[in-house]
């Protein structure tokens, strides 16, 4: 493993230090290359010092390095030459330049100010990966806006319709999940997920009954209780109190009882909430301005509301609304959506950290210098380095820990390949220790604008790799899959495929 790490650093050295074919380095570039060389050599020195090398180790290492060094150098030069020839083929000749008008020159300047020109002069592999990711990022930004406007308009219609009812009060939706964090393992095919917070209606209260943190499956429930409204202002004139005059209240509002319509026993039922919301969407769609541009289909879902929107050209996007009950005033919610594949009772709600996660990435975006690539690293890992053993949530947790450890300035374009390797090494260390800590439990280095329950900060970190501790076969399989992913990353770094 140590030999592979050294070889990986040698590969990074080649790609980071070799000048592009046909480019001339100015003084600033020479200085950058020199600094990069010193940085990489220092890292290699620390790695070599941290391992006790026998003569056999050195012989094997040198033989492997010499065996692969030449083909890597040739591959880099080959891709550099292809890139240079392609750039040359895109440039107009002198006669074209003379014939072009001032308006077309302006258009060329505007195109040159785009993302491709921003990466000019940066390492070849950085440009290749950035180009892969950039188009999906742009598409996600547009689709996020479409979904946010649609859901905002839907909720405005619902709130007007339900203003005098005793149905759950729908709060403004919160965009959550990878697509709203700025990355997605699915790229263009991302699901745009929003959490719709629920508040109890007048005369009702929600009481959260929480299971053990990290318990699988979750054992959280939302108990609904009636509150006395005899001495309060009533939202509906002459409305009897549900607690002290239940029969009279139900006679006047047979369709407005939260306990009878949305609960099983005295517990809020996620499936009943989902069916009710789906029916609301179907009934309101004709009033929506988006209905003139999209056809809408409500997809089957027992605990959420999934919508497929298709425009006139046949392009579709998926939006999903899940429902949540807030824990106090924190960024932690109980969600109608569960992650377990096993059967989950309809009155069981899963604890979700999605709102805190999206706030963490927004916090990092505000602090990060321009053109930092941590989201690019995350998207590449989750979309290209796919493996059954490592979920996108595993990659996200690793990157969040590194963002809390490394300076944001180090996630720049010149260090793109090194940060990718840092992610791999962090994951490998977690696999060897059979431990990956949940980001929000027992983490003292948390941004102040993320509000967590007091118990979270004092809690013992939850081990997301606990299954590897309990199952040696699963641990061995995970290590094998990591080796395959490391080889795949090396091929990406060398050949771009």
C-alpha cells in the first residue's frame, strides 16, 4: 500500500509539474511550478519517513516505478499534445480575424470569459474533470430554480386553501440533498428534494418521542395532543374547543380533525400525510402557471410526494417533497422519508440531518475563495468512483471532515488531484480503523450558524462503519473495493478515462 501511495504521488508530480505542450511559462508560472514541486517533495519525504523500508521494499518500489514511469510520461505528453492541437484547431486563422466584425469579437470575448477560459493554464486532468462536471452543475442550478419556484407556488395555494382548517400547517420548503448542496452523484438526472416542515394546527401540539441516537431502524414518533383553546382567540368564529367539546367540534368540522384524518392512534402517520399532500397537488395543478409549460405526473410513493415534470421537448426532471417535524428550534428534523430497506411502520419517522448538511455547505461556500473545487471533488468521487460498498453519503461525510480540517484555500485548481488523493487516503484510514464518525455528533468544530440540539455536542460520535466491526467479511470486501477504486482513480488521473 505504501508503494502505491508513493507511485500515486509520482503520478501527481508529473501532471502537476510538466508544462503543457506549446505553452511558454512566464515568471509567475515558473514560481508556481517550483512551489508545487517543493510541496510534493515534502509530502513524499514525510510518507517515506513514516515507513520502515527494507532492501526488498526499495527494490520492488524502484522496479515498479521505473516500469510504469515511462508510459505515464508518454501518456501525459500525448494528452497534452492532443489538447494543444485541439486548441489550435479552434482558433481562427489570420484572414478570419481580419474579416470578423466588432460584434463577433465581442461574442468571442464573452465566450472566452466562460468556464473553459477560467481553467486555461491549469493542469490537463483538472480541465478534463472540470469540463465533465461543469455542464451538470449548470443544469442543476437552473433546475433547482424551476423546482423551488414550483413548490413555492404550490405551498402558497395550499396555505390559502387551508388557512381556516385544522390540517397540518405547511411551512416554506427547504431545499435539501446533494442537488441543493451544489453537487449530485446523478448529474443531470438528480432528484430535487425539498423538506416541507409541518406545524400543528390551532388547538393541537406535536410531542416528539425520540429513540436512541443512531438506532437502526429508527424508533422516532410524533405524538399529537389536543390543547385547550377555550380562552384563546379562535381562527374560526365560534369554533368549539377540540379538547373540551370534541363532539360539537367534529360535527362542525368533520373533515378537519387532525387526529382522525392524519394519525394512527395518537401518532402522526407519514403515509396519510403523503397521500393527502399528493391529492392537494393533483387538485391544484390546473391553477399553477407551470401547468402551461410542463405536464405533471405524481409518481407512486408511500411516504413522500414525487413529481415528474416534462416539458414540450420531452425533457423531464424529478422533484420530491418529504415532510418533517422540527426538533425544537434546531436544524434537525424528524422526516417522513426513511432510509431503511426493511419495513418501517407508518408512524415511525427518521431523524434527518439534511437541513444542517445543506447549511454546512452554504457556510463553506460563503467562506471559500473563488474557484475552490471541493464540490467538484465530491461529485467526481460520488459519480465516477462508484461502488456498492461506498454510498454517496460516505463520500460526503469524508469531504465534510476534510473541509473542517484543511484550509479552504488548499481546495484550489492546482491541488485538485492532491485533494482527490487526500479523500482516498482519509477513506482508507477509516476502513483500516473500521470507523467513520458521523459529522454532527460530538463534533466540536461546528460552524455557529448550524443549530444542533445540546445533546449532539456532548454525544459520543456515531460510527457509520459499525457494520465493518461486526462483520469481518464485509470489512475484507470493503478493503478490496477500495483497492479497485484507487486503481480506477489512477487510471482517471493518467488516461482521463
